[in-house]
C-alpha cells in the first residue's frame, strides 16, 4: 500500500533513503548525521544501510561542510547537507551566498550546483540560544537560491525528492516543532511542483497565507473562525523563493482580504514582499489592508518566553478580526 502514516521527520528520512537508493551520486553529510542519526534522528539508520562514504559525519565546521558540498557538486555529486540547527548556518553564510548561489551565473550557465541544505528552523521546542531562529528571509533575498519549507509529512517526502533532483541549490527549511506531527504520505502518487502553493482550506471571506510551522496554526484559526460564521481560506505557500503569487492573487481576488503569517520577524520578512506584490496586483480587489502576523523585531527570547514571542491562535484571529472589520 502506497499510503503510510508518518511523522514529518520520518518522511524526510524515507525520502533521503529513496534518493540514496536511486542515485549513487547522492550523498548525505553533516554533523552527527551518521552514527547518531542526527540530533532529531532524521537520518537515523542511513549510514548503517549506505555506508560511511555515502552518509558522512563531518567536523563541526559549517563553512567547511558547505564548501566541501560545493566541490562535490562540481564533480557531479548531489550532496544533501544538514545544518544541525538554524542558528548554526551563519558560519556557512559566506559559502552559500557568495559561492553556492552565484557560481551558475558566474559560469554563464555552464555549471550546475545541485546542493540541498537542510536546516531545522523555528521555535517551539524550548531550546537555548542559536537553536530557535527563522532566517529564511535572509536566503530568499539571495538570487540563485531556491528556498522551501514543508508543513506536513507528505510534502516533506515529495519536496525533498524534488529538491534532490533539482540542478539548482535548494535551502530546505524543516519546521522542527512539527517533526513529530504525523500525516498520510503517499510514496507513489505524483505531487505538486516544488514551488507551487496549495490551498489547504477553502473560504470566501479572507485569505490566510502561511508556510512551514504556521500552516497548522492558520488551519486552527480558520476552524475557530468558522464557528463564528467566518469563511477563511488557507494557503500553504510551501516556497519562499520563488513565491507562487498567482495562487495567492487568485484567492485574494475572490476574498478581498489577506493576512500573512510566519514565525520570522515581521520587519523585512517574507510577509512584507507578499503584501507589497499582492497590493500591486490586487489593489482594486482589496477591501482591507494586507495584514501581517509574525515574530517581533528582537533577538529570539529564552525558552520560557518563546510562547509570548511566537505567533499563536489568538494573534492570528485578532488579525483576521481586524481585517474583516474594515
């Protein structure tokens, strides 16, 4: 039977397993990805089954990990790199932004960099400093990088397959607070294109757009609003670069209202770009300003304060009410 109930972490594991089994040029590398199976056990069992030359435990040196992956990609491999936590990616930021993102253009299209960089991101697990950040806008801003984030197990499985097969570098943000959320995974059925958004709940009064960890919160908000007679449409964006503005535009032209939700700070966040583009495209359809809900423009707080920092059901519903009040 093709459909199985899997947690998001397990779905990624199964997807990596299939990629390793299908293509001998696929490699998995990162800190503790081998013998330990990763701190979240996402790569559990892969080194045992595919060996130390395919699933590689690296030194604690993110710049070196990504630099090595670039060299491997230039020699025809398809490395999948794990950055252990979101806040650990910055030592590798120079390699990603000045080398990985630019080599294709620098070579006038003559070379490809099929590198996937997996980054567990976001809050909600009570972690210490540098372990709960949402840096997706920093990478989405960089031309030459594709930036995606699944919100459910089926997307986690298929989007990883698509990312590994992509000839472009893909930053694959994994919502760590959702790693253990289970869902149906169909390992045989075709799925949506990697960068296409998906309407996950229909509605007519207002459009909610989110990606990654906030999709579940928006679905809960839509269900709560429905009890008060409000019809909320929810779109899972799935990709932050490129953004599927067409799907969002089609929804907003029907509903007339838009609220964008993400864990990252609102200031200069991806919600700002969506708000600007949809205002340009849908100006005469909008019945209210586009509103944004997100983290605050402040360093991520200690664990005991993170529930105050993170967008929650009440903050999303407040934005919904304000938009509907116009």
